[in-house]
C-alpha cells in the first residue's frame, strides 16, 4: 500500500486522526515516539530553517530535502506536508507534488492565499480569485498518483468561507481545510457544506481557533487534526528557561536525573532509533 493510501485509510477510520507538527529531525524523532502521523509545518520550518516568520520565505528545494530526510528516518509514519500556495506558480506546484510523492510524502496541503502570504492564524490574509485557485488545484490533482491532497482556503469573509469550502469539496481533493476557524459553531457550518468530504482542523497555540480535544473534534465530524507548532513552542519555552537558569547558576550545568533527565545517553538513544535496522513504530500505536 502506498503512503498516500495509508494516510487515506487512517482518515477514513473512526475518530479524528492527529498529525503532529515537526520542524526539524530532532523534534520529529521525539514526535515519532508518541504519534504515527507528522505534519511538516510551514510555520515551524520557516522558523527553524531560516529564522524567519511564516510569510512566504520557504524555497521548495529546502522543503523537499527535509521531507526526504524525514522519510528516510521514519518509514512507517504518515507525513503530511505544507506546501503553502504551491510556491506561487502552478507548474512549480505540480513539480513539487510529483517530487514529494516520489520520495514518500503521504500528502500535501495547498492553500488559496495570494502573496504576500501569512500564517493561517494571522491577520491580513488575502485569497486568490476562486477560479484561479481551482485551476492550480486541478493541475495538482491531475499530477498526483496516490498522494493525499488537502485543499485549504484562508477566506475570512463569512459568505466566501462557506462558498469556497463547498466548491473545494466538489473537486477530487481528498480533504478540505478552512484555516483560522474561530468557533465550534463555524466548524459545524463548514462540516455541513462540505458534505461527505473529509474535514481537517488546524490547531495552533495562541491562534484564532478554539482548543478542542480529539474526542470533541470527532463528535463535530472532523476527520483530521493538525497540530502545527507544539514541538516548536515547547522547545522555545524550554530553551529559554534552561538558558536563564544556566546564566543564574554562573554557567554550572544542572545535574541530570538518570531516570528521567535528558543528557548524552538519553539523546543518543533517541537518535539511534533513526538508524536502527528495524525502525520502531510509535510506542503503543499501530501504523
């Protein structure tokens, strides 16, 4: 079974399928212990690879190279990849999709934003004319073989949100995402207009959408949940705290708890999983 069909099968199963946002190989190594699906977040990649905000700086060869490294280390995990607006040009979008499928990506998310683009939970987003986006989406759909394609709209006008969601659901796309959904009521309204088409919900700490459990999302008819930045934001907070403590201790490193702390041994053990002859599946989770 192909990677795309494995993800498609998971989405069709009961409950809401979680995909955890990763931003580098180390965060992916930790996420892989706990979940069987990863989301290659544009927000996280722009932050970690370039040190820049998520406003369109990502170059597609960098993203493709990152996904190739991920697939080499994690052959059993779902990998959903954020390709933003397809890097503007429809021909580039198709080339990237073809390359990602060849190296083992499970799926991609293609948005309808115009440049300059923004994080889906930021203000100031602008969208392409619907027909222009649909033309790009159709070309991508014709290019992929088994790759899952998520059609994303960043519309903010209430009428336009529902109209675009309905139009996207009418295509051969696998999943629909309306980013920046502000309430449970709006999830219900979107779920209704997309009919039987699988629905994806994006959660980001401090973003515009409500914080909902997988059980709550399942009850709302949401099929997939992406968590864009839990690893990135946790690392930010932990590193900032650790370095403040190091400075306060005049540069003396803290003692490592041999049972639960992270030092050379724990870190090396984590990374050795990625070159093991038999790659391990997530702890307690089937893939």
